[in-house]
C-alpha cells in the first residue's frame, strides 16, 4: 500500500486472490474500501495522479481501426488509438456493467447486465451520471453505469501467447460523490497506455441517486458504493478478454471537492457541523471539548484529507506494507481552475515539457507497484535513484516527490498537527507491529 498526504486522496489496492466481494455487505458500514479490502486482500496504496486530457485527443474518426473482443456476455467492439508517445492501444468505452438504475432499480443495488446479441458498440463514451453541470456538452443520463477499458493488446485467435496477462489499474473518479465521471474526456488513458498495463475507468451513481438512505427498502443507501463493487465484479469476470489479469487488480483514485455553504457553516456553526463531518459523538462533554480544540487549532485540509490518510496509514501498516508519500511537485497545471465556469483541462505533455519527468516517474512507480506490489525498480532509468522504504510507525517515514530529479525519504509528516488529532481520537492499543 502506498499513501500520500496532500490536497487529494487516492486509494489503491491489488487483488491477489479470487475471493469475491459481496454487494450489500461490502458497503454496509458505509466504508467501502475497508470492506472491499477484506475481500480483495493484498497490497494497497494511496497516490496522486491527475489524468485530465484534451477531449479531442480521444475522438474517433472514420479511419480508426476497429477491434472486437469476445466475452461471456457477447462481443464488444472498440477502436484502436494512439498513446502520448504514439504507441497503439485499444479503447473500449461506454461498456454497460449493470442494468439501467431506473424505475424499480432507482435507489437500489445494481443488478448484473444481461448478455447481448451482436457486437456491443464501445467506440465512444457513454453518458455521465446526473450531477451539477460543469460542461453542458457532456451527455448525462441516469442510465450511466458504464466503464471504459484501455489495453495495448487483445487476444489473437481467442488467447494470449503464454497467457501473458497484464496487471489492471482500476480507477475510481473524484468529485465528492456528487460530480465528475470516468469518461475519457475527463480521465483519459494517454499517459498510462505508454506503460504495460490495462486501465479501467468507471462511472457510479452520484448525489442523492447514489447515496440517499431512507432506512427502508425503498432506498437502503450507498447505491454508488455498490455500483463500484459491481464494476469491480464485472472486471474480475471479463478483463482477461482484454488482456488483464483478474488476480492482479489495483484500485486507485483521488478526491477533492468542497463548497462555499459548508465553509460558511464551519465558520458560523462549527460545534454543530464538525461532529457530523468528522464523525464523532454530539452533545456530550467529550464532544464539546473536541469541538473547542478543533476550532482553536482547526485546519480544514487536515479534517478533510490529512488526518484520514494519516489514520488510514496507521491502521493499514499493521497488516501490510504501506508506501507513504508527500507530493510537492508543482507544475504549470498542478491546481484546479475553472475559468469562466468551464472545466480545467491540461494538455497531453510533450517530451520537452517540464512536467514530463514527473509523468514518467509517477506512471512508472504506480505500474511497477501494480505489477510487483512494490514501487521500487532499480532497473528503470527513471526510478534507479528511488529507495522507497515501507512506512514504520516508529519512524513516521515517507517519500517526498518534488520537482528535482531525485527522491527524498523523510520522517515526521506534519507531526505536531496530527498529534492533536491523535490525542483527540486515540487508537486502541494493539500487539500488532508494522508489516516490514
């Protein structure tokens, strides 16, 4: 597992067994990642990687070469495209992984898609799920449970030479559970298709359609989490047809969104809002003391991102290797910007752009981890100086990824700030030690 403490939150994990996650049970506690990890045991890590690309880079022309793969559900037709470095890859977009979540299935757990006849058209993106409008040109629909698969190789004559299946990167898009999608105009494959992996991006229900709970069978809640599990099951069952290894699936993504209303509430009604957002009890003497301390020392990034990653690393490192990091790289497109209320889109970097070194390093570390369970690779020219040691609670060690052409192991990430949180929310004593 690799973890970061920065302005975005990313989780990865790798499936090393064929155990199957169960839909309702996986999200029963409202903590999808913890439950999925119980089913997909193995190595995990948290990372930062923004894949915003120009929409025109993924347009399909009449001259593009079509590709057809055969799955247990039926044939799927995709198209052959080019990566950032001009390498050919196969794109299958808008694949339905569950039945349309409308009518009787609205607010309900997703149901598996039925087999089809003929070739399923996956040459273009499907619709994104309903959300606040950031770009009116993108089609939305409740019938949005689709995923994209990008791969450099497809079977010839129905099989791969020497069963040479590739590790799978399974991307869960950000947006605070109410925005964005996995479509290629937002999160495309051009960087990762220069590496030897299969990339999957997904849509899942957002907002009230995805997370409303009435406490009754009419809307049991967490439908969006259950969509993610259904998509994961679909990939487990069918990714081998696209050259992916169903026993080596790494989940990753990140999250960062807030809104002005919440910031106003924190300013004016902190003692009421903080217990709800930070998940501690309300209207007790202890909760009042916690609220007073947080109000005095309060840093929003710690509450929204920093402390949750810190606590996740503390817990996960008791059971598996964790590669913890802080990304201090600053490029020309490192921060979100919405000029004239339009989505911010970074370019596909060329070989002489200053950001390209970071692109090479990050994509190589993540794909190396997906393949080996360890991001270190001394045989890679971009990673030969990387000596990333697993996290130890005694050292509180982490890797700093900066702008220079090197990597630096450091100790004590925001020690004083996190000490306050640890004192307010102490971990129970345990006899387990770090997994080294």
